[in-house]
């Protein structure tokens, strides 16, 4: 028996998005929306879906946490030996998708991937709680793990060996920067007639804005 009727159907009645109210620079527009999300104090406001594509053309998505953004792009950190790290090394493009249901809003960002500087990665790694730094050091992210017990034993062993010592960033733990080429701002509306605007970067400089069908 089909379960499709058990899913809730949202009506999207809260807000609207009009062309006249959009900022010409998509980073300014993102800053407005992100600021509203932060002020609302929702859980994990910086969570987004990161999609990458392997050299063979196979896509993969996962939720990660945004750690910063500026005129260069959007940054996050990861084990470079992970699935996403390998994908971005082989095919340095990525898509970010933020979903804020409290505002019935979505932002999608497509762009090119590059590495943040070693200095930036070092500084952020130092700001992490000690337990998180240990976890980053021992994790062979995306590899097969025999058991939870083994992971906890490796954690305890590393903690004991490094007790009282400074834990420096391992070389495989890197910072990534996605420099946007395209933004989409989506605002849920009644009857599924959503407001959807696309920003595309022009090689000559500047951004062109188009309204899209929902």
C-alpha cells in the first residue's frame, strides 16, 4: 500500500519575495536572510546540504556546517580523505543548499572549490573543543569501521597519549572554500506558486538576476 498520503503538505503562507526588494549582490541578500535565521535562534542555522560529484560522475550529498562566508565564498572544514574530500579533489565544484523551514526559505549556491590557507585551517582547528580535535585526528572518515568499540578505544588511546599536550591540526584536515557562480533564493508561497530568483555571475563582473518558474 502506498504511504504517499501520510506525508504532510505545507501551504507556505508566511512570506513572499519580490524583485524590487532583492539586493543586487547575492551575498548581501544571503546576509539578510542568514541574519534573520540567526536572530530566530533556530537549531543548526548553519547546516546545509553539500553535494559533490566524483570523477566518474557519481553525485553524493551530506549535511555539513558552514563555518564562515565573505566576499571570497563559503567555507567549511573536513577530512580530505573523506568521500567529499576525494570528490572535490577530483572535481572541484560543489553545490550548497540551505533549508530554513521556520521561514519556508531555501538558498542554493553552486560554485568552484578551492582550499583555504593553512593558516586559516590552523586557526579554526585551534578554536575547536579538545574532544573534537581528538575526533578529527583519529577518524578515517568514510572508511569501513569494524565496531564502535574500536573507535572508542582509539579515542581513549589518543587522549591518553596526548594528555597535557597541544593537539595540532593533522595534515589531512583541511578548510574548503566554495566561490559562488550561481545563487538561487527560494521563498515558499501559496498554491506552490513559489518565488524563486536566480543570480548568475557574469565573467565581465556583476550579477544578473532572473525570476524562475517555481
